[in-house]
C-alpha cells in the first residue's frame, strides 16, 4: 500500500503513459485543491493503468473546474457592462477589480477578457474624475496590454491620455516615462521632428483679443531626455512683442516625444522650432 500522498510517484509513471499536457493538468488540479484526500493503490495491480485512470479523472475534473471559472468570468463581465450602462461607476470599478483578479487566475494575463477588465478599471476611475486612481490604473493597463503583445500604435492614445493626467496632477516622472514610451513606439531618431504629447493651454492676452489683433510667434527650443521643453526663446513674432510672453509662458509647459540615440535611449536635443498662432475666433 502507498502512503497518504502518492501524487508524485503516480505522476512519474503517468509521464510514460500519457501525453505531457494531461499529466500537467493533473498536477495543476492537485495543486489547486481540486482533487484532494487519500488515494490508496494496491501494489499488486498494474501501475500504468492506475496512473492513466487517475490522470484521466484529473483531466475531466480540471475541465469542469475550467468551465466553471470561465462561466464565472463571463457572468462578471455582464455585471460590469450593466454597471457601466447605468453609469454606476463605483460599482463598475468594484466589479472590474474582482473580475480582473478572477480572470487572471482562470484565463491568464494575456486573455482578451483580462485586458477588458483592466481597461474597465481605468475607465471607471476616469468617469469618477479620480485622477490619482486613473493614473495608477492606466499605468497598470498599459503595462499589461504591452506585455500581452499589443502594438504600440494601439496604446498611443492611452499613453497620451496618461501623460495629460500626470502633467495636470504634477506627476512629471510618469509623464516623462510615458513620453519616452511613445517616442520608442514612433522610433524617434536623428533627423525626425519631435511630436507634442502634451500641450498646455496658451492664454490670449486680453488687450489684443478685445482689439481683435492676431499674430504668430516663432519659438526656438530644445528637449531634455523626457521630452520637456528647454531653452525656449522667441525667434521672431508678428506683431513684434505683442504675444511673446504669452507664447513662452504656455509653451514652456509643453512636452514632446524625446529624441532617441542609436541604442534607443532618450537623449537631449536642440535646434527645433514651433510657430504658435494667435487667432480670434
């Protein structure tokens, strides 16, 4: 007779009898507690048939466990969608957090439903105007979607959204990290023009606005390794001096995609220009 826990010996025999996936399924199910208790196998009986029977039963039990888990995830997804439809964003957030944990356990981090729930958490925080929660949720969402192999082009809009939230909340570190990620997605190398990822609002001076004066300010500038504007200065403007201060005050708070060196690392760069228009609508 075997002792109380003959799992490992049985798995050893089963490897010679059954294909790997079924053997692994048995081991997974045992570890998950789906098959527990004592298993007594008389030594007089042939070993391999017993091993095959045990693993087959384990495979069937595991399939039942998997179906139950998938149905649970499906039900949670329907609840999340109902909460969203009724604009109960707090409930949506709570359900999405619960569903994300369960979906990761049942389906894995790369499954479409898992990624659906992680994005739903971001959306719920955004809908509730919870900037801190939205920043954390978007960072997690982007990390999981990127790890799942989604192309950067699909993530770019979300990264720009995160950059804006971070900038408006004073989180310069997150804004800079995401600007670098966008730059890498675009392959920002020498000879390319940097792309703005955050544009702070420029205020139209009251006097010129009331008088319907319009103009342009050409600004020269550089970028640091996170895409922040450096050494911004007026190169020329029309009418001269009317919009210079307003243009520089807003533009210095912009953020661009930083430039990358040949190894894909962000590097400071200079020699860029931007013309800021002032128009009365």
